[in-house]
């Protein structure tokens, strides 16, 4: 099953990327996520691993994931190493007006689980879709708030400089 | 030619003269007599063969019965052996979507505070047991544990011999279930696995629905000795809702005693309940379709028995403590519920 949600954020890709690259932020903006911990020495970048869980129905599902694509300020993709099969992607594209379109793609399933697996994927989709939408909304709110704060701080510095 | 000669000779032997025709006729008669004698002999042989066949059949039947009994005994014995290798993480992983569907949409299961379970190493999880032979809280917890820690982490549950001898045993064993015995429990913990036990066993799981919010281990303290011997923490696991999946009327301890099931099958109870689809359900041997009661499970903080109660702890004191904290949690969970079954 593949889910796809997107949102436009009034901030440059650099700011959003900075927010997404920091693993400690995920518990703050990702809806339904109950765990997002760095596994190993590498904190971010290609090859970084995280142990993540997201609440869906009666269970917290997820497992160990690894960053498999890291294209600064554009694309970040991950794939599962252990746990439920999953593949996700953050896709950032700057719009002509300076804002950024953020897309979150998420594909999941359990190989070999047959018809029950297919039904479970179908039944989990609305809940997971809701998590993705809320996550993007929270990301937008937090990044835009960060942007406003940064602009306010810059204005203050300007005034102080004057 | 040889046949004609034989016929003639036999005709002579049967009183035939020198005349060829007479010989022939007598020969024919003799032949008829021979055939008749042959028939009689064949008949006798047939009867003897029948007897032999019947005897052989009876022997074969006895042998087959003995073989079947031996096979059944061997199979039951194998099922009751704690072969931890029977746990099959790949099979369990493939079953998770089905478990998830049932747990999420039938029981609306909720498992809280799994983070209280130590991240690694052996641990003894002690639960209150509910739901008759169907025990929905066990499989909801198994699902939650397996998705939270991953199917790669070894996790075993102890089950009654009767459950392990049932046709579902193969499925249960692939999920990590082993027959309940102190040896099996020790083996599992020594292997470094997480182990879930229900000290209340069949006594607690078949308690009447009116006692659904009571923790009743029937004074069984073996789990404390087990934790001390294996030097592992005890993590209490409290579940509510299982005893609302049918109307449990009585444990039927008197019935088990009356029928000798306590001596023959280690069954202290022969539960009487009203359950789907049977109506009146005695023994619950074939299970039942559980009502869609909401199941909530809460994992409590680990108890290090030696750290909390000293190097030589009083088992009664530890037992009272464990059952008290579990009862308090169950009371809190019960206070959250507004309606039976609905939750």
C-alpha cells in the first residue's frame, strides 16, 4: 500500500531540511509516532539508522529503518531493515514564490502475509493517511513558526544595529 | 493330452470300465466329482482363508490401534516438550497482520507502557489470565510485544498441557508457546528469552464473570522462585476485558472432581459458561467465539525481587506485593470502563 500527502510551507527548503534532518524533532511533529531513536553512532545522513514505532490500531508498528537516499534540501528516503516492510520519502521542491512544496510518501506491507496482509494494509490506510496529513500540518506549523521567529530575531538585530 | 489321461485314470479310480465312452462319461462324472471335491476343498480353504484373513485383520487392527495410540502419545509428548526452536519468527511475522486485524477491530485492543519491559535480556512477565480457553489478552499482548520489540526478540508464553495438545498447538508453538512447567520456564529464561506466565492458570482464566476485576493467583508463588533462580526481573502485565468475552458462570471445580478430571487431566476446573455458538458451554474444550469485548493491557514497572526484598526474600511478602500492585492497576482500569463488553 502506498500513501502520498503533500503541503506547501512558507519557508525555504533549507529551513525545512534542517528541521527534518534532526532526529529529535520527529517525536514533536510526526503524528502517531511513539519512538524515534538513533541507532548507532551516525545521527543523520546517508546510512543513519533509526528505531521507530507508530501507533496503528492495537499495535505500535515499525522497526529499524535506514536512510537510503540523502540529497540535501531535496530528497530523503528511508527503507526498513527490521520490522514491517516500509519505504518512505521526504520530497522538497521550491516553488517560484519562494515557498516549498513538501511531499511525504509512505509505502508499507508485510511480505508473505497473504490475504489477511492485504486486508490489514487496506484497513490501516485511513489511519496512517491521517497520521501523515497531521504530521505535515504540524511540520508546517512548527517550521513556519521557526521562520517567523528567525525573521523577528533578524529584525531585532537590525534595529539594535541601527 | 495329459489332462485326458488324468481324467481317464481318475474315471477308473472312480469305478470306470474299459469302454471308452463309458470311460468318457464316467470320466466326466468323475470330473464333476473332482470339481465338486475341489469346490468343497476350495470352500474349506476359503473358510480357513477367511478365518486367517479375519485373524490377520484383527491383528492388523490391533497393530494399527497400537500404532495410532503410540503415534498420538508420541505427538502429545512432543508437543509438551519445550523445544524453543519451534518458535518461528518468520511465520509469526506473517501472522501479524491477521492478529492485528482481530486485535484492532474485534477487541479494540490497547496495550500501554510496553516501554516498561527491559529492552534486552531475559525477563519474566507475570499476567492475570482471562477469557477462558480463548484468552484474547494473550494474543493481543503477543502482537503488541512482537511489533514493539520485533519478532527477532525471543518471546515465549506458557500454556496449559491441554492447549498444547490441541490442534492449534502447532500454530501456537510457532508463536513461541511452550507447555507450562517449571522446567520449560527455566529453559526459556536461560536461553535469554522474555517469558510470559500466568500463575493463576486455569483457576483464574475460568473465574466467574462477576469476579472479572479480581486478580486471583490462587496462592501460587512458583513464579517468584523462578524469577529468583533465573535472577530476572518480574514485570507485571495487567489485562481487563477478557472475562467479558462470554458469561462465565462457574469454574465447575466440583464437576472436575466428580468426573475425576482433576486426577486424569490435571484439570482443577471444568468451567460452565454461556458462550457463542454453544449456548451452555461445559468445559470449553472446543473454545468459543469470544464476544468483542474491549481489551486493555497495561505493563507495570519491573520488580527486581532481590533489590526490593533482600537476598533471601519472604515469598509471601513478594506475592502480596505483586498481586497488590496488579489489583490496584486492575481497579484503575475497571474504573475507566463505562460498560461491559463496550468498554
